[in-house]
C-alpha cells in the first residue's frame, strides 16, 4: 500500500471549510476510484495558522495514476479547496506503508 501525503495552510475557518469539502465532496469521489484504500485529514494549530496534512492510501502507483494522472507527484487541488486554503504544496510525497493499524470505530 502507498500513502500519498500533501500539506496545506489555512486560517481556522478555511481549515473547517476544507474538512467539510473533503468529507462531503472529495471522499465520495475518491471512494469511486479503483485502488483507493482510505484517507486521513490531520490538522494542528489555531487562529490564522492551521496546518493541514492529508494522507490518502492506495493499493499501487497505478491506482494513484487513476486519481492524479500522468504526473503523480503533482498535487491535485480542486478549485473548492483552493478557495479556502491560504497556501498549499504543489507536490506530494509517496511512501510505502510498512505497518498500518486503526482501531475499529476510528474516525
């Protein structure tokens, strides 16, 4: 499994709006892609300085290509996300998942 990680920055209202966009719009789109295995959105900070990290999980680089296209190292940032984020990385990182465990009922 491969973890695709990406980071962004926002104010608190933007971070809340991004989380809502991710849950209501992006999650269903990701779920429809063959080889997508889940996602986690992390955040820390408050006020005008909230850092967001998005981890999506994929069965292979081929699956990532179905989402990201021919240049998988470039970030895919939808217009709705761009509208609420102060800044974001243009590139992503791909790491092999060696160990993964989430307890049942995890958010």
